């Protein structure tokens, strides 16, 4: 069975703090894909990143960075120097490599950044 | 840019009504999905479709059905709405193959009274 766990339900930080959102996944597949999505108050999920199971390189995009570690089945997301506009719900998701389509989502982490 | 449009942003329906939630995409994507989002539960898959007239049950299909008569449109149907179907409904599409990302609509917040 596939499972994605986001243990942090809510996180509050003050602007300019760094914050890490945790994601732990379970799958027996050797090929799979991991995703992060952002859901701002407007409601629409916005794609942030996709990683396949064969690529463990960490990625940095501006203030965002992702740490993928197969040894611990984790795909953590760090925001550096957080801003108020980062306030949103963040979802981690898994797609199996053996079947088409569907995503398995974690329960999400509500991030609030205070000015 | 991919555009995924859900017919209503907010909807209020009465118990027992038949409810149609519509989703239209403009990028010729093969795969379409309906998810339900509830606080503390994340997104749960209701139904999905890989092609016209094809549908597959997700994790929570009970009380729902779907229709995909045209590639660009995927409808979610609540045959007889109940209060426990009050939720946020999100439509998603993806081009396929499997290593592409999904694009989401803005969501429909349905309240059943």
C-alpha cells in the first residue's frame, strides 16, 4: 500500500525564519514519483516540484529547496527566509511508477508566516 | 498554460438533490481526476478517467458517479446528496504519461443542507 505522512499539521513562523516541512512516504515500488503542491487561500493547488525515485539530487529553486533521501523514505521541503506570501497548505504526494495517474496525498501542513 | 475550470466555486444544495459538478480542461489531457478535500484528511480520490467513456473508482467512490462523454469534460455526480458530502471538491488533469504533474481547478465548495 502507498502512504504519505506529513506529521506536522500546523507550523507558525515569523517572517525571515527558515522552515522545513516534513514528508515521509511508504511504497514497495522501485519506480515512483514524489511531488509537492502548494494550496494558497484561493484554493487551487499549485505544483512546486516532481522527483523520480532514481534521482536523489537535492534541488534548490530560489528560496525553496528539497531534500530527497531514499534511505529514510523522506522528501522534505525547506523554505528559506520565509515570507507572508508563503502562508498556505502544503501537500506532499506520491505516484506509483507501475500504474498511470493517481496521486496519494499526505494530509497537508498548514504554514502560517507572521509579519 | 493549462486551464482547468470547475463550473462553480460555491454551491449549496438540499439533501436528496442530484448534484452535478463539472470540470473542463483546455489542454487535451488524457487523464482527469476528482478529489475530495476535508480538514485533517488531505485529498482523497473519488474517481478518475484515463480516456473518454472510461472511469475507475478511487478510494471513496460511494455515493458518487462520474461521466466523461468528451475528452475535455469530466463530471462528478452526487445521485442523492447527503450532508456528509459537504466538502471541497477538486478536479485535476494531467497529460500522461505517468511522470507529469497534475493541474488542478480552483475547487468547488459544496454545502449540503
